[in-house]
C-alpha cells in the first residue's frame, strides 16, 4: 500500500520524523529514498531527536554507519548512509542483518543494497516539489507500507 504526504517545509519533515519515532520498535527498518537534498537526513534527525538524541545527528556519509545506544536514544538505532557504496556485496561487512534484530535501522540510499534490501522495510521516498511563486521548495513523501506497517502508519 502506498500513501503520499506533502511536507511544506523543514519543520513539517522534522515533525513527521517525531511521529514516526513514536511508532518504532527494535527490529524495524526504514529505507529512505531520494535525490541529494531531498530531506532524508532531515527526516532522520526528526526521528533521532524524538528518540532523545540531544545534539544534531550528523550525516554518516563518510562513516557509513552511525550507531546510537540508550541512554543517548530511547532505542538503539543504526543510521546508515550507503551513498559511497558501489556494489551491494560491500555492505556484507557492515553487519546490517545481524544488527537489525536488536535496533532500529534507518538506511539512506537503500538502493545500494540491491536485492538484499529487506521485504518488510518501511520505504519512504522523498521528492523535492517545484516551489510556487514566493515559496520555498517543499517535499512530497511517498510511503510504501509493508503489512506490518499499515496499521501503525495511520498513527503517524
């Protein structure tokens, strides 16, 4: 099932992240699709902030994996940025599959996983909307909901 949301500004993206954080439990995975600047890291920052992270979360582009553990966050979280990954095989050494059992996994550039992307992942695609006269660029988010997320998403 797919559903679309309009996010008029950064505050709306952060607020959606906070609502998603309220629904998360260990073992959940979120795949964030979108071009550079689409808002993937902003949405993740909203999630992490609502989970208790007090400082602004950095983009893990160079580290690839940025883990967060309680008490820093309410739940263990792995923020993963696969932008620099060239082949899906390169992700095997990251240990994503094993870590996923015990934490929330938020993956930017999940298409780099290829066929290894989990079937039960919440897929969120962010697209930049062309701004109207006098307005800043907004975002459109399309959520592709696996069965385990359909009821929960209605609460977001």
